[in-house]
C-alpha cells in the first residue's frame, strides 16, 4: 500500500504565495513521475504541473512563470511553490505519483486526498 499526504493549502490573498507538499509513504520501490492536479469549482480536474524522476518539468499555460514544481527524492516528496496567486487559482489541489511498489512489483498511479487552496480578491 502507498499513501500520498498533501499539506500546505489554505486561504491567501491575491498576489500571495503558498507552498504545497506531498509526501509518499508505504511499499515504495521507486517513484517515477509526480505531479499536481487541481479541480476548480464546477470544472474538471486539470493538470497543473508534473515532474519526472529525472527532474524534467511540465506546466499548464495558466501557471507558467508563477508556479514551480520540485521534488526531494530522498524524502519521497514533491512540492508546488505557488506565487502571484489569483482568485482563479482557487481549487482543491491533488498530488499524484506513479509508484513502483515493492510487492507486488507493479507500477500504478496513486492520488492524495486533496488540499484546498482559496485565493481571495
């Protein structure tokens, strides 16, 4: 079993910053790609940012230049630094990871429970 636990969400004024963290634990052999999705009110879940095990990153156009994804492999943790936040960034943010488990030796997608980010105008 693998668990992803997010932290760092909250309420912030427009223009402010937040840093989300997501720690993976459990029967982990290796962590491959990790990422952050969000679901805004009344919208479908969308990719915000992703990072490979080698450190290559990918961002949604709406967050480029404002958000930065990073990872600490030794801690099995992925981060999302969010700067210059806008009210339209208000959403539940979900962490995801492709995990190769120890037993059985299979790769699967895992998701966190989500953390609320609210940006006030």
